[in-house]
C-alpha cells in the first residue's frame, strides 16, 4: 500500500495534515501528467499487436475492464467503493454522503446483492462515483467477495466500514483488500451508540489493530443512520414526560477527509489505480502468453520429433540420416523462435544447436554411433532386423530432438538468454526431467503407428 496512507503518526492533531502532505505528486499539473502517462500505458496495452488472439480471448473480461478504465480516465471520472460486513451500514454511509436514499437499505440480511453506483455531485469536481458492494460475509460469500475485490481493483479509493472493533474476519478482509494497493479510509459507523469515553477507547484499540495498514488520519467515526433517542423532560406543571427524537446524521468527518484527499490528489489517485490495473493485467498477459507459447511449443516439438524419428527410421543411408537430423532440428528451432516472437536465421539456429549439442556430447556420440551401425545393418539386411534397427535409430532421433527442443524453448522463453545458470545446467535439468527409456519406448510406439497408418 502507498506509504502516505499507512504511515502511523504519534501526534493526533497533526495526523490529517501530515498524511495529506505526504501525498505524492501534489498539484493539478502533476495530476494531469500522471493521468496522461496512465492513459498512454493503457492504450499501449490495449493496442499491443504482439498479444495472440487466443490470449485476448482468455482475458476478454480483463480487456473490457481495461477499456472501461481508459474511458474513465478520458472522462476524468473517479470511483470510490465501499466494503464491509453485512449490516454495518455501508449503504447508509453512501446515502448520507449523497444526501438522499440512492442505495437500498434494509433490515434483511444481505440486501445488497450486486455492485451499484451513484454520482456524488456535492464535490465540485465532477465525475465522482460512489460504489456499493455486497457484504463480505453474505450468502455465497466467496463469489461476492471475489466481486468486491474486482471492484477494488477498478476503484480509486476504498471505504472499509465497520461498526465496532474489527473482527478477525474483518481484519483478514481488510488486509486482503489492502493488498490491492488502493488507499483506504476505515469508517467506524454507528458512533451514536457510544459515549465519548467509549469512542476514545475504541479509537485506541482500532489504531493498534490496523497499525501499518491504515494511517490514523484515515480512521473516521460516523453516524450515517443514527438510532432514535428517548428523551425525558419536565413540562410546565413539573411532570416528567418521555418523547422520542431522531438524532442527526453525523458524516462531516468522513466528508472532510474525502474532500482533502480528492482536492489534493484526485487525479493522481485515478492515474495510480489505472497504472496498478495495467500492471496487474500486464503480468496476467505475460503469464498467459508464456503458457500459450509453451503449449504451441510442445505441439511443435512433438511434430518435429515425429518427423525426425520417422525420417531417420525409414532412411537406409547414414549420411542422409545425419543431414535429415540436422535439417529437422534447425527447422524446429526456427519454428520455435517465431512462436516466441524472437525470429532466428538458419545460422543462428545452427549455432544454438551446436551449443546444446556440446553439452550433450555423450548423447550425441551414442546417437551417431547408432546411426552408422544401424544404417549399415539396414543396408545389408531386410525384413525384421531392418525394422528393429530403424525403430532404434528413430527413437534416439526422437529423444535428441525432444531435448534440443526443450532446451531451445527455455532459451527463447528467457529472451534468447541462458540466464544465470548457463547452457550446461539447463541441458542437465532438461535431461534429468526426462525418463529416457520411457521416452524412447513411447517414440517407438508412435513411429510404428505412423508407419502402419502410412501403409494403409
């Protein structure tokens, strides 16, 4: 969470002033600059042609949110979302801020079923929207909590409402929401139920409980929907009488704090939220793109394994075997490089294979020995021995191409880099991850199936 919203202060009187002065980029010029940078970042993310269509389809919801976020920045809108348990008065707080009954308030458990929003026109800035969300402990809570967190990721400032000391559920939820790195105001509602001494004690307890999460200046007490008060008075004749009166709504502290934040950093908050959202989406895109590329890469490697295994198994000429093996590996590496968006020339692919082969010297020496010996047998024999030796050659060819493909894929996934470990360790890790006997057994079966199918 940004430090200016979580730094604790010893002086209660200076809390508000200090927390406000620590806001970064204070000033409208800085705010405009931050918004412009955020808009540019979102636009680039939306228009990035390097993202495969398959990845865009998987993240279609996120891209829709991204478009809405960009539209929000273009219009200068700012979103304030409210969170909290059922019946703490979330909707009442928003209604009190609006000065009207815009959000549903009910004694029924879980009245707010989905998120809803209303423009807050009292602030002379325009485009500020208050968003109500379901209670964090409602029925079907996991789904609704997920909805609440999604709203948090699209909101610029959060109001977390409680009506007493925080329960363990509330504290856990607060920490989870705080992980979204949005500024939070902790609203202690129903303050009319406590006297001054109790409020002082409650404030002290809450400050300790949320230390490091919420700055003291951002803990405010409200009475958004105060209960009725029974009043006993003495009439003109000296008789005691009882009457009931409605206590006044007390939302001034919250309004004041919101005004301070919005006036100082409204634009910067909106830009910060957009940048955080873009950053999160970029991470998701990177993960999805890498996963998609790995999936396509595995299919490509398998295709070349089959091609090389069959070609070597069928070809009776040793030199032709060698040439076919080399050509197939080079083609595979070039194909993989295109999948990973890092095209390589034939010479580059050949150099990469040489580097990998140097670390697989024992394997390749065995491979070539089998090629020459088995090819000689294939030339001098026919029938069963030809099939057996051909399958053995093909299986070794399959295995070697699988290793080359996996190592090349790791190299490309790191941006044409071996990373800190270097090629030797990467090749060793790939070899350790494969069961050679199992791979070669599967390869023989696959080659046999292919040969049988091709004869039909």
